[in-house]
C-alpha cells in the first residue's frame, strides 16, 4: 500500500512538472476581436497560473536550496524595499508578486530538475504547447480560419499577443526545443528526433515571418554560441548530429531566403537594421537611443532606482530629449527596450547585479557540464541562455511575465543538470 501511494505521488509530481511546461504558453481567455469571439491574450491569467502551479508544486513537492531561487528572493526583497521611495506602490507589488512566485517555483523545480526524467517531462510539455502555438500562428498568417477560435489576418497569435511578444516568446524557447536531442539520439528514437527538427524549423520560420528584429539578434547570439561550443568541443558531437545539423541548416537557409524575398514587411525590417551597420552613428538618432538617454537621466537623479515597475510611470518626468519620439496623447512608451538598463533604473545596481549574476552562473553551469561530458542537453541550455542575454540588450523579455518565466526555467534547467553532474 505504501509503495502504491509512493508511485501515485511520483506520477502526480511528474504530471505537475509536465503541466508547468504545457499550460502557461497556451492560457488564453475568451474575448472579442473585430466583433467576433476569439481567444485573446492577457498578461494576468498567465501570471496567476504560473503562481498557482508554483504553490501547488510547493505543497506536494520538496523545496531545496537553489541559487536561482535565492536570487529571485533577493529581487523580491529589493522590490519591496523600494516601496519606501517608489511613487506607484501597486507596480511594486505587481513585480514582487512575480518574483516570489518564481522563487517558490524555483525552490521546488531545482530539486526535480536534478533528474533527467523530470527535465524531460517539463520539456515535453513545453514542446507540445509550442507546437500548438506555432500552428495557430501559422494558420493566422495563411488566413486559415477556425470559427470561434481566432480571427484571420496577419500573424497575431492568440497565445502570445502581438508580433513582438510572439517573436520573443518563440525565441525564448527555440533552442530548448533541441535540448532532448541527445536523449533521442542515444535511444535511437528517430521519429521523436524528426519531430524536434521539424518543430525547430517551423519555430525559426515563424520568427522570420514575424519580423521581430530583436528575435533575429537573439537567434544570431544563439548561433554564435553554437559555433563557439562546436569549434572547441567538436570531438563530443556525434556524427549523426553533424549530418542532421547540416540538413537543418540547409532547410533553414531555404526558409530564410523565401521569407526575405517574398515578405515585404520582413525586407523592410531587415533593411532598417542594416542601415545602422552601414552608418552606426545613425543609432544615436533612433528611438531606442532616445529612450536609453532619458533613462540615463532618470538613473542619474535616482541612483538607487525609482522603484520596481515604476520606469514607465516616471519616464515622462525625465523625457528631456526626443520628447515626441513614440510619445503622444495616444501612445506612450512603457519600457526602455533594454532589460538591464530598465532594471538598473528601477532597482539600482544591486538589482541588475543579481540578474547578471544569475545569467553568468547559468552560462557557467551549462558550459562546465558540456566541457566535462559533452552533454548536448547542456550545450543547448548554454545556447538558449546566450540568446536571452542578447535579447535583453535591445528589448524587454524580462519585463513580461511569461517571457520572464521562460528565462527562469532555462536557468533552473542548467542548475539542475549541473547539480546532477556533481552527484
């Protein structure tokens, strides 16, 4: 009887870990778009679902010491401390609520993720949800209509919101798609391997048609990290993987060529970026530089930060240059398009140090595991974290609840695989 109860407990825990990967990307609520019912995205349902999963796992699981969890607790503490000077208190609680939920989730999953099976359960859930989300987005792109589910038109995924947030969400998981690769290669599960390669290709194609330039940069950072690992540790890479990699590269190159020459929107976005490479000084006239320069002014007058979640509320006060750049009576910029700078402006040097420390530790963990035993799982975790570090230089994935969740999950996976290697 005790053995049966124990097995049932393991099944429940594994199911919860699977649902943690599966549900957040897919959570939507009914709404109306262009006078017809559709599934629409809101930030809060995803935030509350992540919190519910965190505390549910905490009640049935076992919390352990975790560097990632400790870092998140420090961010929560600093956020609450900023109540002393933050003008908008509600925004502080909104941020602290996210940090405490993610810290609880991290303390439990850090224990589970020491086992490959638990990591695979989470990744299986994430793979299924990403396959569904990308399918919906591609259907919308082609104008395929499913009555009462989502409207026709441009890529505007019901699971992720607008083009921009969709690009960041997919880019935040694309290399995790390949994380189970070494397991399927070892077990010779070629059908599952083919599914991974197809899903990866569709995700990359989807990112290309969305036209998110920051996502392109994230992919580039991930590609450079892949090259760095492959060049130094070529001996660890199975020959089958090299063959599949070449085939995938050719396939993706074909997708990229089609996207660029058949999609005027993508061409326009890419050409606007290439202008900065031809003449870097033009960047100082761009929208992002205006937001950053005003943020530096905010930081200069508030060295300890303006309070968690308060950058958008205080920005009008420090809008010294480019007063009308993306700021009218109808549209106001809410984020600085640089997560490091925004966190520095809100929580001061300590806040941004904690984020950089967690990123550094995650990269170090995954690099050491790959260096030690050539784990492809560790390699792709390293690549995914590297992509995130690039994304946050020019955009704000850390400021969005679901994307922040994805980053924390990538960190936890690296911590788990590192702790497993020490056992």
